[in-house]
């Protein structure tokens, strides 16, 4: 029995280490932080997978866009006959409005601005995709972002005074009653 406990203890350590690697990868913004390599076995061969911030693929997702939650709920509770509406609340950690900026004519500056713009637009596209999930009438999308026209103190990544200012703004918005939006950027009722 001692050997079995030792094996389980090692599995727990491996799981904790994998969790740490995944968490670290989720903060690995490409071109700013290095990727995280995770050892895997595919078709019996040991390999390593390169992982970066999931925002590269999708910044916001809703499982209800992938599986039929209404059917799952009906299967789990057949006695429930009322219409179920899923309410999805998204906090968009960033801007949704276009912001111009001067960019130095160097490869590094252009690449950095391009990546930042791609990431921003990817997040906005996620709002459109989630909004389309309302087509069935079984989902209500609500989101909030930095206010349109917000002027940051600095556009430098990870600028602590700016991060604190944005945190305080979010806190103030929540205290006053969050101004949830239901239409994606550019749509008007």
C-alpha cells in the first residue's frame, strides 16, 4: 500500500505542475513573454506542445454556443416546462473603440502595434460571435468594457499606475451600477 500512496502523491504533484504550466501559458502574450512548453504523449510518442495566451485563439467563449444547454437542462429536469433563458455577462478587459496612435517606422514598433490591434479586434469579434448566439432567443448577452473615449495615462503595456487607474474605474462603475451593453460595438438599436 505504501507504493500506491507514493504513486498517487506523484500524480498529485504532476497535476499541480500541469496546472501551473497552463496558468503560466495563459499569461504568455506572444512577442512579449516566452511560450510555455508542455510535455505530452501523442500516438505513443513523447512531444512538447508550445502554449501561449488563449486570447490568441479566443478571448471570450460560451459553452452554450458549442453544446445545446437547453436540451441538457430539459434532459436533467424533464418536469421543467417553462422557457429557460441563459444570461451571459462578459467583462471585456479593454477598449472597444478605435484609437489612433503614432507608430515609429521600425519593425519592432509596427509589429507591437499590429499584435495589439489584432488582439483587440479578436476580443471585439468574440462579442459579435457571442451576440449571434442570441439568434435562438435563448441567450441574453450583456457586456461591459472601458468607456468609449477613455484616455489612458500611458499606452505602455503593464504600466502599474494605468492598471491601478483602470481597476479604480471598474470599481467605480460597479459601485454606480454597471452600464451593461447588449449590442456589439457599431450596432445601434
